[in-house]
C-alpha cells in the first residue's frame, strides 16, 4: 500500500474557519490511522490577499486542538520549503514543460479585452462567458500570434499570464472516495491561469505540483474544490503524472443549524456562537471575533464534535478521544450531504468532557477564576464546590460564576420566587432553623438535615412547602446544588447569617 501522506494547505488570508479545522482533522485522522504523515503547507501565492499574522494564527489553532504536524514550515521535512511563496522557482520548470508540450500558452489579453469578451458572450444565448477552446482563438495569445510577435512581447515586458490549454471536447473522470465517480466534459472547463503576471503560480498549478513532489497520497478538501478537480486531473495527465495522482475526497459543507445554506461568520454572529477556533482581531477593522477557546470550549470536546459533523463511526458511540477517532476513522463513512452545525450539540460535548474531569481539576479552575476576582479559596473547599456543581456546568467559567454564591452573600432576592414562596410558613421554619444553626459552624449533610427536620417538626410544617424559600434565602435565586450540601459548604454560622438577612429584608424578623 502506498504510504499515506496528507496535507492541510490553508491560505493565510485571515482567521481559520471552523470548517477548515474539520478539514485538517480529517486529514490528520487518516494519517494517524495508517501511521502516515501530516503535512502543513502554506499556500500564499496570492500576495494581494495575504494577511499579516494569519499563518501564525493557523499554526496556533492547529496546535490548540491537538493536530500535530509532521512536516511543515516550522518542523521542516524532506520536501521543504513548505510555503509556496518560497517555491516559485520550482513551479517555473513545470510551466515550461507544459508550454513545450503544447498544453499551455501565453496570454497577453488586457483587462479591457477580457471584459469585452465576457460581455460579448453574455449577449449570446447559451454562450458560456469564459476563456476556453471556443474563445481562445479570438484573443491575444501565443495561439493566435506568430512566434516572433510572442517573443517580442515577452522581451519588451508586455504583461502576460500562462494558461492551461484544455482540450475542446473530452470526458475527464475521477473517483472521489466520498462521492464516487465524477465525470465532467472539458467543454465545461475554462483555460485556467497557471502562472500570473507577477510570476507567481495560481492555486491550480502550485497545488498539483506540490502534491506530486511531496508524494501526497490523499487530497482531502472541501467540496467547493470539486469543480476544480477535473482541471487538476488534466494537469496531472499533461505533466505525465497520471499514475501517481492522489486519491480525492471532497468533504460536505458545514451548514447553518437549520440546514438552509452554508454556515458563514455572519450566521454565527447572529446566532451567538464562534466560527473561529481562537480569538481573531481583524487587522483592517480591528474587530474582535471571539474564538471557541476563549468562549470556554475544551479542545478535545470541539474535536469530538467536529469529527461527527459529516462522518459517523457506524455505531451509537459519541464520545471519542483523538486516538479512538483515528482508530475508527474511514473516509468512506463521510456522507455526501452537508452537515448541520448544531451548537447545542457542541455544548453537550463540552459538558461531557468538562464533567469527566476530577473534582481536583475543576477545583483548580475554580481557584484560578476566583483569584481574578480577589477571592481566595482553600483547595479542599474548591474541590467540594466543584463536586457540588459539576452537573450544572457547560463551560469552565460556569464553576466560578455558580460558585461565587459560596463566598458572596446575596443582597437581593428573586422577586417572583419571593412573592410566591416567602410566606408565614417559610418564615416560621427559617426562623427556627436560623437559631438552630447558630450553635455549630461545622456542618455535615447529616447535621444539616437534622437541623432542618427539627425546624419543620417544631413548626409543624412539611419540608416540601419551604424548600424554595430556603434556597431563596441562601442564594437569592431559585436554582443551585443540593440544599443540604449548600448549607454544609456555607457552614452553620454563614447559613444562619444569611437566613437572618433574608428574614430582615423580606420580612419575618
């Protein structure tokens, strides 16, 4: 079997979209499953779209989610350099080969000439406004000009591009590992530019040459590149590399949560969830886009979520470590249909991974977050609070947000709950309980339960009638961990003090 060598080849034109992270993940999983190599290649041939800081952002994002790079700009490798802007001389050789073999040609058309051609074709019914086998002989190129004129234009510095000479009417076929056989007529393919006027290759040339030279075995990329795949197959054929062509797999789109259309940053912003793995500050607008990391998503949860957006293991299993994902991964189990981006499912994964942490791990998160608010917390108490709150948290910040109630007494109370539950029965029980708890600061669940039972029995009132009022008095609201555990964590004296404040504020002292 051919060695599995895959590449993630982003362009440094901005932040890495979460869909790009999924593409990188699928490449990585295939490589790890087969003990292959994961290559990072920076496709920066379009210098006009280059954004400072974007390459570092991409590398930081991949590192954060746990995608390890075997060969790349920083790690090096046998096929360096791994930035296309540093491989300019390599591409020139292969463009010349295509020219020599009659599979490419020089095109000197001005912007005005190209626009005139498109406008002319738009007025003709059924005409396809593209530069192809039906229009190339009407344009200014080395197919319509004499060799002497072409040489003179090049010598005198007239700007030109080099285009692929696509055959007039042939069938191009490729086998996509996700979509099966794909057939396209060359009449639908235009003569793409291979080399731009600045001497830099386009994506179509550079990615084919680099994939061949870097011995890439599988090209796994988004379905937006499927229309270009036949063009790439032709290029492999023209360069004599048809038998060493990689296998293709074009991934389904990530869709909006309702399934209606491709997920965009605007959609994510409107629905209140991130679209980038890490925070990104747009260098042009200085606008901050919050990342999944900064929102509180764990990298292992995000990876698990992304893996199942389009791929399924063929079982009911949902929780996978990276190693388990790699072991189960098969490209053929990726669906053709777009995958709905269900942020609630992402939240569920985050809950599962966060709740699987030990009390000690969650306690350390709590201690660190409380410290930023000037609150000190002993390790044992932090661990106990984490244990009490673990089933109520979705993000790490939730622990401190919910846990602050154990350090800061409420100064106000939920009016809706108070109007319904703060009554004479509640006042009677809470008044007795307040005095009972003054006797001892250290509480256990047993002693707290005993004190409450004594207060309700003495008042002749069922516990069920006053529990919401008791929670209101202790926390100011209607929700929280088990009440007995809450009282234990607060201690007898603090619990008594809070009950006294509630009686004073809400009435009943």
